C-alpha cells in the first residue's frame, strides 16, 4: 500500500471534520430510534471503524443514519419503551441479525438482488421516513410529553400528544425554532464561504448556551429544568456484550432486520457508487457488503445502534480531501476521544434543540425534485412511490420496504418477460434487413430475429412467436428457417425445451432450420440438453465478431443450398 505523509495528513483533516458532525448526528439518530443517546455515539465509533477497516470505498463513512434509525424504531415498537433493559437487549440482537443477514448476502454474492429494487421504492421510503421523523418530533419541539406507548402507531401517539397532552412549553418552542433557523442560516453560510461543515455542532452549542444563560437547563427549586435535556451520556467507551436471545422476539425482529439489511446495503452502495463516479475508484461491491455486515455484527456485540453509509458524512469526507479509508478510522477515534472528554457537557443540550435539528434533517431527507420527477415519469414509478409512501406512513417502515421490494419484483418480471420477434428479409439488392408491410414474403426462406430474456416468464411469449412462425411455414411451405438468437439472454430450461421441440417438429417436416448468432451461454445450454446429438453442427452459426456476421453466413448457407453457383461469394449479402 502506497501510503505517505500527504495522504495521512489529508485523512486526519477529513476525519476530524467528519467527527464534528458525527457526534451530534449520533445523538440525534439514537433519539429517532427511541434508545439511549450513548448507543448512537457507540455506533459512530464501532460501526464507523469496522466498516472503514474492511470496506472497499475510500470515502464511504458508516454509522447511524436517519433512515436506519427510523427502521430500528419501527422494529422495536413491539417492546414497551419503559422497559429499557428489554429494549436495549432487543436493539443489540437486532444489530447482530442485521449483520448476519448482510454477511450471508455477501458470502453467497446476492448483492446483485438489490438492483431489482426500484429506485421508486427507495424514494417512497425516504419520503415516508422523513414524514414520520418530522411528526415524531413535534412533541419534543413543543416541549410536551409524548402520550401513548410504543405499541401504538406514531401518528396515533402524536394525535394523543397534541389533543390530550400538556400545554405548549414556549421556552422549548423558542429553542426548537431557534435551532431550525440557525441550522438553515449556518448551512447557507457554510456553503457560501466553503467553511468547515460544523453547522450542526454549532447549533447545539449555541442553543445549549441560550438555554444555560436563560436558566432553562439548570434545575429549579422543584429539581426540574424548564426544558427537557437530551440526557446524560456516560464517559465510557463501548464494551463487549452478548445480547440476550429471546426467541419470542425473533419473529418481530427478523422482518425489521431484513428491511434494515437491504436498505443499509442500498444506502451504502448508492453512496459509494456516486462518489466513485467522481473519483474513478473501482469499488468491490461484494466486499463493501461484507464490511456492512461485519460493522453491524460488531456493533450488536458492542452495544451500538445499527448503521449504514451516511450520505452527509461521506460527502463531507470526500469534500474534505480524504485519501483513503483511514479517514473513517480517524473520525471514529475522534468521536471516542470527544466522548471521554465532553460527555459531561452533553447534559446541557436541550431536547427541543435536537428536535429542531431533526425537523431540518427530515426536510433534507427528501429530494423533492427527484420525487416530483419520478411521480411524473410513469404510472409504474408513481404507483411504487405512492404505495411505499402510504404503507410506510400509515403502517410501518419495515413492511413498506418489504412490500416495495415484492412489488418491484412482481412488476419487473412481466416487463422482463417481453420477448420481441422481428422478421427479416433479403432484398433484391441482397441486403438483409427488417421486413416492412409492403415487402413481399420470401417463399423459400423465413428469417426471424428474437430479442429478450429467455427465462420462464417469457415462455408464453416464446410459444406465441414460435406458433405464429410454424403457421407461416405450413401456409407458405418454406424450405429454410433462420432463427437469429444473437439478442436473447439468460436462457433457462423452460424456454430451451420449447426451442428444442420447435426444432424437432420442423426437422421432422423436412424444413431446414438454421440457428444464427447463437451466444455462448445459449449454445452451452442447448448442448447440455443434447442438441449436438441430433441437430447438424453445420446448421449452427455461433456469435462472432469477424467481418461477416453469423446471420449473413446462415443466409449464404441457405441460398447456397438452393443455388450452388452462388457459393463462396463473400460480398453477396449485407445486414442492416
């Protein structure tokens, strides 16, 4: 590894910059998940470090994210939030399950399955996540205590909080509004003057000072503070812990773990791809998935919130000039140092200020231009967005992800099963091209070009095309049939069997069938089922990249069989 002082310096600067935003984000995302803030900070240490050590991307920063935290909140909703011991044990077990699923996906190289999850599902999921994140923070922003329990849907709890809750705490409202305004203004200043991206940290410091100077964060005569505080984070690093395995939890946690595993992989890979597109780095996606799994597995064993690739922290890491994955390790070490040094000060951070930050985070979570663009694109995309968004908002996020994945696959199969058949002809000028309606039919040779996926879903389409071709041959008494297979892909036994039956039927009728442009994978499957044992080898023209295509060779072969005087004329036909 060619690692020098300049790269080390770049990684240290980038790591320190990332840590400045990782610390406040970790606390905020733990609150989204409904767990102790320390578990978010532990995630910014353990998950970040492990993913950086084993990952492939030089700039991807892992750790707690808003989307994953909302999924965690949903997955743990079956446990009473007042029972902190069970809640935390379920959290750690969830992290282990997520990591195990991602490792299995990597070991069996199933990462490509994520490409069948439509982007529309992710857009709908992010919109639902942003909505739930925003409404879930209304109570904290207004300074009123949440009503209901963890078994209730977040919308019902918000309704109970607003309609049957305490009166609005205007001190808390002041802090939350101040946090929103500061977050927006400071982000604009950071972007305009290209300052270090410590705006979130600055918001927490400023609002904590306001609350302290106003006396809102110091206990009064009754022992209570005027506004709620984020809570104490112990001055200690994460320690190994084997989660308690309660078998009654597994049915609830498994669905959430599956959703978190897939969303985490999609988040991480999409961010890694986007940055790699600019840096030209070649990403080993299977290795990156393994790193995601190892990070979450380690996190579950070290009391950490599950995580994934963070868009904001990865972008900051890249923009800060990170050279290698070491920047992630520097960030994790810096957060660990800050935890040991600054933990006592965190008790002065007002919860309404964090709620204001999370409201801004929710707004930034949705790419509104992309959302509108997708809704306008097609009914297919709009339907996926709406179904995922509605399911996530009205039911829960993990079921929204699972439903979105199922719908993506169900809608993908009919589209992938479209098998196109085009008839080609040989013109008087001896040019082979697509036949148009006014072209007369060739009484001797029929040329059919198939295009599409040759899998079981396309079998009905294949049957229809082969039946039409058979009827045409019986009606016109054609002597030669050229079946062009250059543009068919991924054949399976169902379609290959149909093609074999077609070949046998025509051969029995005395029709000469020529297979042109046969791809290696198609030819291998045909030979596996014994085609070479009965079908003449000279009637198969494999795909090639030479001067004359396999299709032209098949056409010449057919005409040479009819008229021997035209044989061996290399310039006889042209394919357009």
